[in-house]
C-alpha cells in the first residue's frame, strides 16, 4: 500500500518502480495519522469549528459513506477499513480531472488519507441531490462537453491505475487505442475470469475476438478523451437546481464511445444521445462497436459478482466471432 497521498501544486505517486507526476492547479490537503484524521481535517483544513452531526449515506456496496454536518456546511466522506488509500487516490485524481474541465458537475475532492489502525478515507464536497436524475439532454450535452474539453497528450490511459468497482483497472499509457482496449480492458478481464473460475471456454473465444477487433475501427478517428469510466444509473444524479451530477468515477483517457459501456444499466434515452452527438458527432460504425464496449463491463461483472453475467458476455463474444468470421 502507498503512503497517504499529498495533494499540492504537483502530485507525485509511486506505483511499483515508476513515478507519476500530475500538476494540479488547486492544492488539496495533506493526510495525517491522528486518531480520527477525518474529524481533524474537517476541524482544521475544512475550517469548521464544530461537527453538528454525522449520518450514513446509502447506495454503495464497497465503501461506507457518511455526511458530516458542520457549522460551515456539509462534507461527504467515504471510508474503507480493509484497504489502503490507493483506490481513493485514483478516485480523487479522476474527480479532480473532471472538475477542472468546468463542464459537468462532480463533487470536488479535498483529501485522501489512511487511518492509523488500517483502512482509508476520502473527504469531498457534499452535493445535495435533487428529486430526479435531471434532464437527459442536458446530461448528454455536458458529458460531451467534458469529452471534448479534456484530451491527453500522453495517449490512452491515466496517471495511475485505479479500480472499476473493486477490480483493478490498468491504465498504462499506450499510444494505440486498439492495443490499449484489447490488452488493458478485455484481455485483463478475460485473464481474471480464467484465474478465478477456470473458464477456459470464454477465455479462448475471447482471445479470438481480442486479436481481431481492429476491423471494427475502420475510418474512425480516435482521440484520448477523459472518461468517467463507470457511468451507470447509480453514479448519475442531479443537484437541487436540476443540473446533472456524476460521481464515483473510474477515470481514464479513452475512446469517447467507451463511456457508454454501462448503458445497459444507465437508462440513456434518445434525447441523451441526440444531445451528445450534437457536440461529439457520431462516427462511422458506432452501432457495430457498441457491444464491444458493453463487453468490458459484463466481463467485470462476471469477475465481481459471478457467473450470472457469463451468458451476456459470451453472447457478445460469439456474435462478434460470427460477424468478423474469426
């Protein structure tokens, strides 16, 4: 596990033997190892003089979430008593990257740290949600504006590895999208399935597909856009003014179409796509690539939750094997 993260004018993260440097325009707080570092930060760096209440916030299945009410407003805190701060570090970097696009609203991250007795936490802006997910067309337009605003000069990947759910998500910078998606998305998940379940059938058929997906990208211009990475209904809401809010990201820079990989449980309608494509025009072959991006998330759900998702993943693989004649 890495040491508590320190957000300042330049961020340095150590992953294995490599050092990543990411400039951040606005400083975040240093993590400390007090008995209750969350409370300590809120009452110092958070500029509160008293915490008036703490209440649980539902919805998550991996972390515990709480609302800390104070005399200067509320803070949203997620904790995990089993793992170190690496997962929250990746989330904070993703939130900050999306926040700085000034396109769609996301909670601003303030601090990530470790508990002295084990585990970790993230403190961020608390956003009061409205009664609905908001206008689908506004969501589509603002998401497209984020994709258009944030491009990477490093290629496809991200500054650090992060997680998709609790599954590791490898974000090694790669110049070619087809190589990145084949190796660090599909092949990574297929290998996990083989290791966890011994499912050689889906692994072997998956390999046939992975080696031949280039045919689905003819006449397509692919730019490395900043993606939320895990955009399903549970990670989409709206604030009190009806403006869309997205949260709990698994960010990386990738093909914008990959953002729709969780559309099978996101509820995107026609108005969403129409507004999105007005800003980011649809490219040739969009429909034939759609299931390829669903596949990554079906494979991940198979790894996370078991064989109930196997048939959906296998069906997509077999359909592509037939279409591509491989």
